[in-house]
C-alpha cells in the first residue's frame, strides 16, 4: 500500500479543513466484502486517542453499509473526542454509512458522493428458505412488507376486516416471528435515526425536520438502491456542504488511491494465485487510517492446487484487524 501517497492527500485535506482527518473505508471487492461493524470500534478508539481532543474532526467514509447498531456507538465514541463531527463522502456511503452521516454536524459530498435509504432487510432463523435449496434464508425487506399493505389498501381498496385476511395470507407464507422482527427493526431504525439527528439539529422546527428526514429515508424512497446525490440530500434537509474545487480534488484523489490499493474494481480470483503447490494469501479488505497510524482488515488463507480437471480450492484461515505499521 502506498502509505506516503495517501498521507500526502490526508495532510492536504487537513490543511484545507484545519482539523484532523480519520479514514474509515470498508471494501466492496467481490468475495472480500467488508461492512461497518462493531469490530472497528476498538481500532477507531486507538486512532482517536492519538488524535487528541480537536474542536472538530473529519471522518472520511466509504462503505456499502453494515450493522445498523454500530453507527450510534461509533458517533458517540467520536463525539467523546470532539464537539463537531463532519463526514466527508467521496463516493458511496450507503445504509449504515448514511446513518453515521445523520449524526454529523455537516456532510461534505463530492459530485460523486451518494447516500441511500436506511430501511434494512432483516434476517433470522424464521425467514423464508431460499428456493435454490442452499439452506440459506431470504432477507425480508422492511419496506417490502409495508408496501404489501399499501398495495392492498391504496390500489385494491381493501379495508376493515378484509385487511385482516391480507395479513393472514402473508403470515401463511412468512413466519409470524419473521414479520415481528420486521416491525421491531423498522421501529429501531427510526429511533436510531432520530437520535442521530437530535445530536445536532436545533431550532423551533427541529421535530418537524427530524420527522421529515426519517420518514423520507425509511419509507418514502421506496427502493434501497435509490441513491441520493448532494442535491437530493440537500433537498431532504441535511446539512450538505459542497467542497471548493481544491478540496474536492484532494478528497477524490485520496479515494482513488484507496480504490487502487484495495483493488475495489477487481474481483478476488483465487485461480490467479494457484500453482503446483499451495499458496498462502493475505488480502486487505478495509482500512482505518490517520496521520499517526494505519490499521487494515486482513483476509488470510491458502489456495490449494487444482486437482486433475478441477478448480483450485480456497481455504480461509481467518480475518482480523491488524496494525500495519
């Protein structure tokens, strides 16, 4: 990894922003995907301890999402060290990443920056089995369930006792406890979003603004992959900052170095490593970085030679955060 090249961009962003920069980047490289999760909190703590107690702190964030329970703890942890949290969004900042943004005083978005709805899909042992026979359970989208009832009421005109039958039909196909989990998750994500926004929104219309933002991100966008650029995020009522050209170039430049170093646009293909003997591999899946330190989330394992007429076999040995210097 080109640590010195990245540090050049990090220091330039710090110079322009006049505050420390902390990077949290999860990878979306096929077969080596990583997501926001609690295991990064211990690593972030080490970096925050080295950063000190600045008046403001920038969090450079790239992610496709993750554990929806992590953002409140992550934001709370960072706010132990600074009174003003600003998130820099170079490109994708989806789902749990968007929830982190809701807890920030401002969101600096490049032209490529994008947020997403925060309506999660739930998964537990009561979810319907996958029809492919793999034994996996299908995730149940919170919004798919509510849309089913809106379809019955608004399009089919179902009301009163007939609506009970609509629910019974659904419960015959999806376990009632899976449906209960959907309702619990929906209520939880709204609560978390409201708490994130309450950390910094003020004014007489505070309650109305919070409700509008939460309603929009959980119910009114209708598709989890309907992404919001900075114009849409501003119209939603979020405090979006458009960086000056020099800052935007530095933010995008830093992202492109990570994109290259983590090979985000390339699938991990074990057959490229295979040879006549077994080959050990160690691949980077996520990064937490600041000027004082660098941590990487490493995937490790072995690629076994291909048997006659077969394909090489990958044997994972584990994955963990590791300090890289």
